[in-house]
């Protein structure tokens, strides 16, 4: 039963917090938003992860991660309302940070902010790497098609020049006002992410058919066997197994956007994920308000189950196609050569998707510093555009954008730093694993568990409290181990690549 409407400031119908127009989202729309938000370029590294773990542990770990993230997401959903009426009509927490502030407060709010912004920076670096190697793969695919598959040296090259091109694009896009609010960008991003995932799965299935059977082993890459074209030592086996956990964690990361989907209007909803840009229909208020939580619980269950199925298909199909030599990026490792136009189409989809995603992920950082500068450091300063000192930029043949000197300098500097970091770490699999491992425990597990314990006043040392703390401790151990494995992967990659070579 839908809750009776309240009166808004203009006399129209509103929800209990005065939100107009009223919430219209349902379990199905919320599920759709979560699914399109979570399925991204991280899916392309899953075949490599399964190759490190094998046919038994690989799928099992993906299912286990799905179960943990489902449970922790449900805990987070329970923190949507807080105060004396929590769970029955308390104050709404419209963002992840709002929930942390309402339930934990103090230093933990600042810690959460630091972790979120560090995660945004890391994701921007990962996005730049993924985009550049897809751009390089398009050129290489055409070269292989013309010269032949055995011309790997002639068709080689470095992704670093493409990082610079991508960074230059982002410098321009970062100055466009409200770019992250363009609804067509969200629709395009959603279509692209689902399209290249489907193409990757289809090409892998076709490769399995061409092979005449399924590749892979029960335990994954053998010690002393073939792994990424080289022998794998016992330590490499350990580090790569741990890194695989980080890759899977990166692919599943979405918990901290749940409250934005559930809430009526979120300052972060327009830029936390490009998949959610202006597409967020919010869960309508029903009587009693606690039923909103039930709707989101169902949405989380449907979306995590669907996402896990897609990930199992991609990871297992890729491993079945390439076995222990599965590349760390399904679309750029050149296990596939033909049809080259379809491979180019998929990689172009990755680039288009991630061009918008970079701006979407960077917007919280931009908005935070813009606000701090305007309110505290230089209020009313011409440096911020408060006076006549503005910079006119040309964007295309006819479009013009006017920005403040501060905005131009600060946003350009941010893009340059992320681009420079990407050129030093052009290793997709290792960087993705590190980002996923570093953000998994604090943002996906620790804060939801602590907020739930605080909001529901779970008795200390009771059975539920002990189980929740054990879950958090176990996930912390996984994050630390996966981070160590990813760092080892970066070190190993540095040994095989010169980070300052722009032609190799």
C-alpha cells in the first residue's frame, strides 16, 4: 500500500521529507540501476582471475564474494533511515557519507571521506589505463588483420601515448559544466557496458567451439607450467592467486551507491557512477516507510544474483577458451583475432563507456574542492570566478564554455596527475586488483557492519555482534592479502616493462 502524500512547499504532493516529485522507483527499477552500475570494465579481468584459481575455486570465490557483498549491502540498506524512528520512518540518509555521519560520526566520517576520495583517484587511474589499452588494441587488431597474426612485434606498441590523448580529452571534458548531468551519457554508458560484456562472452564461447573442447584445470595455473606465456614459480602462484581476489572484488564494488539509489535526491547520484547518471528512479514511499527497506532488500538480491551469473559466464567462458594463458583483459590480450571488426567494436565501446565514467567518478573530488575553496579558502575571490576574471574555452566549432581560473587550473592538474600515474603503472590487471582489494574491506564491509551495529544497538559480545565482527575481520584479512598480491603483481610487471619507455 502506498503511503499517503504530504504537502510540498508549492502545495503539491510530496514524500515525508518534502521531496517533490514523489518517489516512483520500484524493486525492478532499483535492480536495473544496480546491475547497470556494477557491470563495467572489471568484468574483463575475470577470466584471468579464474585461471589463477582453477575450475573449482574460481567460480566458488565469485559466488562467495557475491554472497558477502549481498549480505553487507543488506546491512547498509538497513541504515537508510536513522534516529529515533530508524526502520519505521526516521530521517533519511541520502548518501553513504550521510549514513556514516548519522550513525558513527567523529573521526570515522573523515576517514570515510579520505577512503572514498582515494578510491575515486585510484578508479580514475584504472579507467585511464583501461581506456588506453583498448585504444591500442583497436590499432593492433587492424595491424594483425592486414599483416597476419604472427606479426606481434610489428603490431606492438605502447599504451602510454594513448594515455596522453585520453588525458587531453579529459582536460577538456572536465571544464564542461554539468557534463555529468547529461542523461544521454548515462544511457550510452549503460548500452556500451552491457554490449562489450556480451561481445566478450560470445567471442569466448565461439573460441571454445573452435577449440573443440574446454581448456583449464581444477587448480588453475600449475607451478612450473604455462601462465601468461611464462613459467610460474610457487611464489608467483601465491601472489597471483591473491591478486585474483582483488580483481573479483573490483568487479563487484557497488555497495556505497545503494543509498543513493534508495534515496529521493542525492548530491552524489549524478556522478558516483556513469551507469547511474540521471537514471535513478527512487524507491517510492510505501506504508509503513520501513517497507522501502524490504523493496531494496529484494532489489539487492535480484541484482547481485544477476551480476553473479554474468560474471560466472564471462569468467568461466574466458577460462574455458584460453585456459591457463587467459589474458588479464579479455578484449585486449589478443586471444581473439577475428572477426576483427567485432573486437574493435567492443574495445570502442569500452573507450566510449570510460570517457564518461572518468568525469562521473572525478566529480565528487571536483565538487568538494570547489566548495571548500568557495566557502572557506577564497570566498568571493575573482580567482574563483566571483569577479570578471573568467576564461573562455572553445569546445568544438561553435560551443563555448566560460570557466573560472581556479576551475581551469585545479581540474587540469587533477587530470594531469592521474594521467602521469597511469603512465607509470600501465598494468591493467594488477592496478585493478589493487584498487578492488584496497576498497573492498573499508567501504563494502567495515562501514556497513559498524553502522548496522550502531543503528540497531547490537549488544557487544552477543552472538550477532561476534559474527559480524568475525565477518569484518575475515574480509580485512582477504583485503590485505589481495593487496599484497596486487602489489607483487605490479612489481613483477615493472621487471618485465620499462615504465619510462614510450615505444615499447
